[in-house]
């Protein structure tokens, strides 16, 4: 316990320092003087603003914000000159850094987004497409050493088809993945030698041919591992004698060392990170008190509140769709409240929450072997479980507590510890999120299965009560689940972080089983619409009038009024991954799962702030971490820029309608949930009963093979490639 407390204290201290370094102090710039002239509401005029923190703005102004064309200088030397929209860089402009770097091109909601050219401080350049500060689409990168890459990008890295030309005359043309030569490609050396075949991580891997200028060639299977190498040498009439002694190692140890890909540039501060000091004049003071009201600032991170407990604290964006805006595709309330009720003292589940938090502290903080991805089969044995008794007075292994006595069970603890490592979850942060000083939140009503859901205070983790049958399912499929995540880094399946059981003492002897999952909607983006999609139509309509649908309402298949359009590379990866995930679930005899989709509408013309003090473009904690660390982009299904196209159904009960051409810019979140329903005898009886009343192809309870096909066909129909 002391060791855990020391870890928590250390994490708190580090988090405070990191938050201070990342976001700066909470000082807000003041205006030295108010406007000399009065301007009518909605009037755009030229203004010059000197701020007490040293920032300066000159340009067009609308009420309290830069709006139109203007120039803004920050005290650190950064400068933006270009178009503004209600205080955000929007349109065409130039952003320059004090290092000499600059970006000239299109901006959207504060991000480099569209077509633009970035010139680094050392002179290297990138000219091409951008999405939310990341190189994405077609672009040309010219490096200072003379190398050039011309091709496709995805999430800041070379991905797709492209050509890399080295200054020495070597060139590679082919497929890329995650910034490396991967797939099918051809490398031509300046001396005329050629390797053509399969690549992986910038090395030949698989079938390929190495050709010499004289016409001789070596064909076979290529690998850095000598044990996997094989092939045959085919000499030509002009082949020199030294080719006879040639082996594959010479390619890896010699020729390839001349063909090194230049590393990516690291931009520690992006335009969307810059704070914009703005203010209200006395004319717009809502309190009608004399003098200017309290100044404020905007930034990508939002306001840093007093609970800065972790380095990746999130500030909620308060943007919501206005109920009166005609351009909006639907109406939702202006205020989006945080989900769930805080479990405080007196709540019926307060002691259960304390037990859960105590148990997780013990499980995660307990010393154990260093996790290894190469687990022994015994680690997955369903009988691999650990019971711990928690008396109120404490014991040799547990601390004293104020809850009732209980027993705590860990299922396959080594496997879940390894899964957390695989998912890059820090143990101290995991405990802080679930077991810190803040209470969990309970969702107001149980799910259809009767399970209750709890959210960690920072929304990172969702804790679900499950039945004994579901525990058996996850333990049965755990080994295959672990292997699936190792093999497919972009899998859309729910991430599981722990499986536990609390057994309360006393007459009831009640057992409550929990599974801890990642929360797909842990983001600062307001999720304006949520859909649970299965590909069936029976009972898949919410039947709520538009006025009663809230941002937290889970809509179903027949409520869906959109096609989802992903950019080409993401759409291709999405289709591949859906196939693999459905194949896995079918093999494990799982059915009744669904694709959970969340939409955040990005287009400013479809958004309105609650008030003019909350205009900001939010960014999730995970996304912020990626940008600050110069990450390779977004995982599949998380914070993905996309477009949706409105559909219209001729018949209300048909699943797919016709596209209308009316599109909206969104940020999408999606993943496959509810993957613990086995096709057991209960579901078989349900299928037989409903089949006597309805079309068997329309009901949810069907054979896993049929379910996977129907789900896959529907999802791959509503997800399309964005052709723009």
C-alpha cells in the first residue's frame, strides 16, 4: 500500500510539472484600454489590439474576436497572417515560428487542414494535403540532404503508394506503411542493380528477385532471419565469378545500408496549440457592471482547472448544435451534460465502488513477474485466478478500509497485466483514473442485459457488471483474443483491461463480476450523435421524436440517416479490419455485437457556442498526447476526420436509403462492442421463437456465421470511400 501511495504521489507531482510545461501558467492577458468607438452588433470593423501579456493583433474584428483578415503576434515570436472566423484561423494564411519555420496554406478551425506548404527551420519542405495538422493525402517532401519523397501520406507518415529518391541516385517505387517501405515495391540502385518483390519495415521480406546489371538474378524468399532465407541463383552469360559466392546477407549488410529513409521532422508547437488572448469590452459585459469584464483566453486545451491531476487533462468542448440553425442536420440541446451520477456516500452502490477501487489498487500494485508478450498456455487457464480477503481492519496483504468485509477475485491476472502493457497503459495512471480521490459515475439506467455501467472520473474506462456466463465466454476466448490484438494493431474490438469479482460477506453472499473496458468516447469532442449498428431491422428503431433525442441517446439502425465517408487509405484499412474482426468473432461463436459510432460535427456553419466565452476547437487528451510527441497519427476509429452524407429512405423499415449529396464534416469514433454474447441455448430458443413471428433474416439472434455476414454487409455498405 505504501508503495502504491508513493507511486501515486510521484505521478501527481510529475503530472503537475508536465501540465505546467505543456499548457503554461493560468495567467490571462488583460486589455489595457477599451474601444474608443461604439460598434453595432454584427458589424465587422478594423481593430488594433494590444494585450498586457505582450500579444498584438491588427485586422478585421467582429464583436469579441478576430474575424476576416488579420495578423496576430505572440510574445514567443510566433505569428499568423491570414483569414479568421470567430477567433479561429480559418481559410488561407501563413503561420511562422521564431525558428524560421513556416506553413503557408489552408486552415480549418485552427488546424493546418487542406492544401499547404510547410518549410522547416533547416530548409526541408512538404507540399501537399493536410488533415488536422498531419500530412494526409498526396504530398511531396524534399529533405535538406537532397532526398525526395513523392506519394501518399496517412496520419503524418508515408502510407500508400509513393516514390523515394535518394540524393545518391537510388530510388524506391512501391507501397508504404507507417513511414516504411512495406508491401510490393521496386528499389533501383544507382549502379543499376534492382530488388523487386515484397517488403516489410524497409527490408525485403517474402518472395522477391534481386537482379544485377549483367542480367543474372537471385530469386527466392527473403528475410533478415537466416533460417527463413531460401532461393536460387541464375547466372547470365556475362555474370562475373564473384556472383557465385553471393548470398542474401550481403544485400542486408551492404546494399540496403545505403538506402536509409530520412526521419520525420518534429514540431513541438503547432498552430492549434497557440493560446489566443481575447476579451470582452464593457459594451458586451453581460453583468452590466462598469469597466471591462474578466478577460479570458482560448486554447486547444481549454481552461486548466484546479483539478490538474494528470498531464493529459481534458477540457470539454462546449460546442453544441443549435436547435434553431436551419443548416443543421438535426437538433440537440445546447448543453451536453457529463454522463452518469456520481456515486457519493449514501448511494446504494457506494460500498461496492469502494470495494472495486480497493481491489484494483491491490491487483495492479501487487508485485509480479515482468509481463512478456510470449505467455505460456497455462496463463490462459480459466482456473488461473487469485482470491484475496479484505477485512476492514486490514491484513498482511491488504490495507484497512471503511467498507464492509469482502473477497476479491482476479481472473487470469498475468494475461490482463500483459494486455495493459500491450495497450500501453501506465499502471500508476490506470490506478489514478479508477481509484484516485474521485468517485466513479454510474450510468442512470442499466443496459438491456441488466448490466450496470460505471465510468471513471476522466471517462477513460468503463466498468461493466457481467454475468457468470459472460465470464466463461471471455475466459474461453482469451487466448485467441490476445493473439488477435497482437496480430492486428488496428482491430476495432473492445479493449479489456481487467476481469474481477467482488464477493460480499454476510447472509447475502452476493457475487458481482466486473470487466474493465476502454471507453470509446473518451474525448474532448462533444459527441453529437451516437449509433449502435447491428445490420438488423427488427426492433432497431428508437421511436423518439427529434425533440427528445439528446446527445447521449443511443440511436439504432433504422435511425441512421447518413453514409459515412472515409478517406481512401482509412476506408481500405477499415474494410480489411472489419473482415478480420468478423472472422474472429465468427470463429469464437460470438453474435449480437454491434458497431458503436460517435459523430462530432466539425463544420463551424453547423455549430454555435453556448456563449461567446466558449469558442474553441477541442482536442482529446489522447490526440493531444500524439501531437505533442510527434505521433504517427490516429488509430483506426479514434478522432478520425471524415464526412457524412445524408440518406433518405423511401420506406421507413428499409436499412439502406439513397444518398442525397448533402454532406457534413465530422470527427468520427467507432468500435465493435458487446462481444461476449455466445450463441448458446438461450439465443437458439430466442431465434426459434421469433422466427415463427418474423422474417428470420431480420432478427438479431441468428447463427454467428449468418450474423457476421449480415453485420459485415451492412457496415461495409454504409461506410464508403470519400471521393473528394
